[in-house]
C-alpha cells in the first residue's frame, strides 16, 4: 500500500512522545501506550508512493456536498443541522482543537454552519454556508493554502484559516488539495512532486503555497494519494499526477503534470491511494491502477493501466487506501480489497487478508466513504456505521487501540446529513 520511510524529525518526535507517555502512565497501561505510539508513528511517516485519503478520498462535486469524509486516521461528518463533528487522531490538530496530540474516540462537535467537508492526511477542509473554504491541521506542505510550509519542522494550525471564497466543492489528498469554485474553475495547492496539482510542473521542491487556477468547466474533483481525477461538465474524465501503478488510466505508467483524458460519459469518480474508480452514466463501475490487494474487484491481483469494467447497477463509489466500496441501486453496500484491519466488514482481519471480489456488507445504505484502513456508511435513516482500523479511535465507537479493530460495522452517530 505504501512505501514508507521515517524522517529524522519524525523519529525524534515519536521518541519524545514515548518518553512523555512513560512518565505519565503506569506499568499496566501497555495497550494504551502501544495505541498512542502507533498514532505518533503514523504522523512521522513520509509516503513516497501513495496513501491515503487518505484521501481517502472523496470526490468533491459542485452542488453535491460531502457529508462524511475519512482521512488517514481521522474522520469528519456533517449532521442535519449543518454542524461538523470530528474524531480520531489529533496529532496535528486535524480535529480543530488544541493542544495537539491524543485522540477522540467518539464524535465531538467542531463547528456550525458547515455544508461540505474533506479529511486529508492529518488536515481538514470545510466549506461554510457562505461558500467560504476553511482549513486546519497539518500544514507542512502548505496544504492549508495559506502560503506557509515547513519541510524540516512541523507546521500546524488548530485555528481555521480562510483559503478561498465562492467554493462549490473541495477534495483533500495526501498533502495537496483542490477546490471547485461556483463558476466551474478548478483551483489547486500544496505539494506537487508528481504533478498532482495539474499546473504543468513537478519535482521535489515544487509547491503552490496558495491556490492556483488549473482548469475550467469542472463539475467534480477527486484527490487521491498523489494523483487527481477531474470530471468536466461535458462528462469527460481527466487525470494527472503520479502514475506509477497506472492510476491515471491512460495506458502508461508515466507521471503527468498536465491533464490526460481517460473516459467519456462519466457520472462520478473516486481516487484512492494508487487506484481509481469511475461510475459511468449507465451505472457501470470501472477501475484501474494498483491491485496488489484486489482493490480493483477483478478477482485477481493484477494491476491495470486502463479502465476495466467491474459491476453494473451502481449508484455511488468510494476508493480508499487499498480497498473500494460501491453502493448499488438497491441500497446494498459492497466492499472489496485489503482486509488486514477489517475494512471489508466480514468479521475477518489479519496480515495478508484480502477480498478479491465484492462482499455485501450492509443494506439500506445511502452513501459510503473509504478511509485509509477504514470504511464508513450512512444508512437511509441517517445513522452512520463504521468499521476497520481503530488504533486512533477513528471508528468512533468509544474505544481505540492497537488491538481494537472493528471487523464488522458498528453504529457511531445519528442524524448524519445525506448528500
């Protein structure tokens, strides 16, 4: 799923936290210590291939607001009264609270007047009712768009910073983000190592500290690990960024700093860690990119550099770190791919566990969102269910720890707004 390496600063930060924990805990608190250490380690990892969303990674569509979004180890949800709730890790103030550190194992109210939100890797973006875009959390690569960054030192913001006005949709990737304005223009900011901003540039030192206009006539955008998918108003799907696993869908494994056309007649899409999903107007689901854990749903682990048809009768989709979900027209939820942390929801977990074909996890589902190693579903009643990795409390059921994986769905929040 990732190629990972710990930075020197990250290792020191982890060591300092471990020392602090040792001074504050008793000998019988081993499980709690291991859980907090795991959260700290996650914050000290540099992803060199592809992640989250993360991202992760829900698509932002103009006029269709995202009401549940899962990042690397935290989650945000919007209730019917437009209040924003958050839970999981707060190592980088991504929950919008101070001081940084620790976690929330149940949802807590963060703000009012929020109509759409996106959880990236250790940062959060939210659109308020006046269509202004705000961000908080990790800002090491200017993913908050306020022209501040610090590769050699941690930059965080617990207080929300205003990023843009007149925003219709937003999507948060690993350490970059994109937003669609009400006029259909696409804006991007953050790290641009592999061309994921789509501005024709790339490289280790390439950033955009503030939003830049990269495309017009855009209906939806999805930021993945290190790649971006863009749906234009004419129904064409475009991609740019990292392509090491063929996740751009152009038949190559060449990174692209400018947009390449992928498909026609597309209704929606989702960008995962290093794979991509697209839903066509006829309800057919297509997948391409990395497939080491069966996240393409093809029944094998062979990757694809071009879109391949997976199933029909699909209403909505979501791509996670290395797993995928689809809500069918009959409101059933289907999940496939990596299952080491119980993200499939079939009461199985463990190293090497995968589901190569779609598994029916729930019924009466209105929408769903994949996290890095988690799954979330909003039922037609507005009840939110969650399962998978819970090391930082990101399931939200009041528990949390290394050993507390949720291998089947549990109810964690009510009155969640249905997009």
